[in-house]
């Protein structure tokens, strides 16, 4: 059974930081491309950070320079370090795993991030 379990969300102050984790099981984590998506109220889910199985990263313009995606293949875990948070970062954050060659993709259940003073 494939599981992606996010943690680390919560309430943060503007200009504060949070670190999200996504613990995976049931997949061979190292061969999957991984991503962090977020969905704010009334908006579509958007990809904000992506990391290939080789470690290459890319970011949405809205988070570039503030967020860092990383992976620990030994721990089967994906991370998102979020710095300089603003209220516009308030959303549910989702972990995503994808293997295009086999058309597989999996989602976590999401973790709420709220940025407010």
C-alpha cells in the first residue's frame, strides 16, 4: 500500500519559517520525481516545487528564493523548507510522487499551513 504522509504544517508568523516533511512508504522512493503542491481557498491546486529522481529542482516564481525542496532517499522522505512566509502562502500543502514511465502518481492527504500574525 502506497502512503504519502505530510507533517510540519501549522501556524506561522509572517516572515517566519516552517519545514514540511512527506514520509513515503510502499514505493521505491528514489526513482520517483517528487513535488509539493498547494491549494489556497477558492484557488486551483498549483505546483510550487519539484525535484527529479536525480535531484534537479525547480520552483514556481511565487516561492523561488524562499522555499527549498529536498529529498532524503535513505529515509524515503521529501522536505520543503519554507522561509520568509507571507499570508499569501496560506494553503493546504500536498506531497506528490510521480513516475512518468509507468504513469504512476500518488498524493498525500495534505497539511494546512496558515501564515498570520
